[in-house]
C-alpha cells in the first residue's frame, strides 16, 4: 500500500492535499514510508480528521479504487465468480461422560 492509496482509504483527496499543503504532505508521506500503516494511523489519529474535513474525497471510495486498479495492470484480478466457502453447520455438542 502506498501513501496515495492510504489517503483514498481515509477519504482524503490526495492531489488537493498535496497542492494546498505540500510541506505537510511530504512529511506525512516520508513518515508513512518509514513505518507500518497501523502505527502511522495511531500516530496521526488526531490529525487525520481535520485534514479529511479540509480535503474531502469528491468521488465515492469504490470508484476511486476501481480507477486505481485500472491504472495498475500488474495487479492480478480476483476471479469474479469465485465460489463462496460453505458455511459450517451447527456445531455438534457431545454429552459429558458419566463416571460412576
């Protein structure tokens, strides 16, 4: 996952964010590349919401993700009609053994 995909997941318009605040964008991008996604999210938790409110993603996330997938043909596509795994039935409860 790269920083632009992360911003899409957080519903932040990446190009608008980078154009309006390039210094903050570059700092966040550099920090994102150096740590795990979850660590970055926890560290910037109180800062992500204000940025999301300033630069909201105009399109729904599903459309943006589809466009990102179209741009990267290297990614193998998931089969469209993959059979869903069978749901297990009701669990069998065995009676407790009786000791005399």
